[in-house]
C-alpha cells in the first residue's frame, strides 16, 4: 500500500461525509471538503509520479475515487432538487453505460483497454466545475447570474459527446478496426 493509494482511499472516505453535509444543510462544509478532496487528487498524482510510487491498484483506485465523489455529489444535489433530475440521470447513465460496455467486451473475450478520451477529460472537468460552483453558491453565497445555466448546458453537452465518442470507440473495437488498437499502436495516446 503506497502513500498515493492511502491518500486516494482517504478521498473515498470523504464521499459519505460530503453527502451527509449536503443532506443536512451544511453546503459550506461540503464545499471545503470537496476542495480538500480535489487537493488530495493532485497530491496523490504528484507523489506517484515524482517518487515513482505509481501502482496498478492506484491506476484503478484514483479514477474510481473521482467518479465516486462526483456521482455522489450529483445524485445528492439531484435528490435535494439543486440539480435538475434529467442532468443527474444523464451523468449517471453515461458512466453506467460505459462500464457496461467494458464488462460486455470482457465477457465476450474482447476486453477494451481503458484509456480516457479528451472529450471525457473535458466532461469530467466541466462536472467538477459545476459541482464546485453549486456547492460554493449554496454554502458561500457565490452567485453569478446565468452561470449555472451555462454550466448545466456545458455538462449535458459534453456528457452526450463523451458518451457518443466512447460508443464509437467501443463499436470500432468490436469490429476490430485499426482505429481501436491500444495506445501503443497509435500516436499521441494518453
């Protein structure tokens, strides 16, 4: 168990606390804990890279911790009527469909190499910004007229684009086309 993995696990343990703080009407505390969780994400990545402590477990835990935090915040803000239910449904459904596609590929003996697409990274960044703005607005009174609407449209658009991009990659993979080969066969993989 490396230090970055311990830090990542601490972020996972923050998730129920953030949810509790939102549900009990303490959004300012939820905002600050969300900021701390974001800082731990940066710290564990820095330590893993700079001190050669990257592990296979960490490669799975880190994105899982990020998704767990974001999905939990989105669902909680949806249940408390802060976010529109359709947005929460869209965000959660996208992740479920992507996971199902990976599972189906694995079950049929054609596992897909996990690699985030650029649009997916942009989608995650937009989701983080919207969650942070929502918690800051609720907890600290930060209010910029029209910002929520722009961010909601941005998150919804990027979520749909990301879902389409992953679906297209998955279909290419199943068809066995060269575009779907692992990153080592392509230029500029991440």
